[in-house]
C-alpha cells in the first residue's frame, strides 16, 4: 500500500458505519481492509471526542506507533496513544474526523 493508492480517493460514494456508531468513507475502508487496520478505526473511534473537526495522525517507527489527535494542524495534542507493536505498512497516515465521519485528507 502506498500514499499514491490512497490519493486516488477524492470523495466517497458510501458511508460505512463503525460498530461504535461513527461513519467512515470508501478511502478509509480501503485502507483498513488492505492494511488489516480495522484496529486503527477502533482506536480512533473509541475516543469519541466532541470536537467537530479533528486531525488524527498515526506515525510508525521500528514496528511501534504513536496515534495523536489535534483540533487542527499546529494545535496541541488532545489525545496521544502509544502502540507497542504494529505491522502498519505506511510510516505515517493522517485522517480527518469531521462531524463524526472519518475520511482521508484527499477526500476532504
């Protein structure tokens, strides 16, 4: 999986419902399915923050990762979770959570 694959998603035809009640787009579903990363959606949605716009970032290094949430780029972190092991295929990925819908930046 590459960022170029994900950049092809420039909108969505479907909104998928997560078991925690929030929704996600076709691009996020593709990423979760292809990377085996439904755990990442579980982690993001489990925080269920009230902010209407959130920037979620996963940074991976040496099979470990850090998941963070900010209200916007450049703002202080509101959530930080360290993940002891992951085989996530990208060094980093960013998502936007807007009004309870998780999407890739290219889908914004």
